[in-house]
C-alpha cells in the first residue's frame, strides 16, 4: 500500500493546465468564447500564463499548481489538488510502518 501511495503521489501530474484544459485561458482566447468569470484568474508573474486565484507557481517544477501545499523532496513533486490524498495516505503508511510494537 505504501508503494502504491508513493507512486500515485509522485507520478500524478498536478499542473493546472492539465487539470482544467477546458477552462485554461491564454491571451489569444477570445473572451466571448469562454463562459467563465475572468475575475477568477490572474496572470502568473513567473510563467506569464493565466492561472486560477487558488493556484500558485512552483519554482522547482516551473508551472502553476492548483491548491499547492508544498514541493516535497521525498516524492519529487508538488503536493496539490490532484495528489494531496495520495500524499497524506503515503505519510500515514510511513508512520504506521515505523511504529514499534
């Protein structure tokens, strides 16, 4: 179980543009074709793309991650919306395995 959680946490792509491709905006997208509220987005100062307000840029991964918690060196990936549950399960199983009875 620990290997499954580790694999899912480290390999799940949490990049914002891959989560919401139909909501992804570029500067070339006509605003009348997009049926979302433009106030929910702003421009990332690092990657110069439109991003959700709940996303933040990771300098290690070099992209914006939705609901980013941190960049974990143990899994080599950002912990965000897509892989948060796998990361928590991985931490739980690491603690359970290391408990001395």
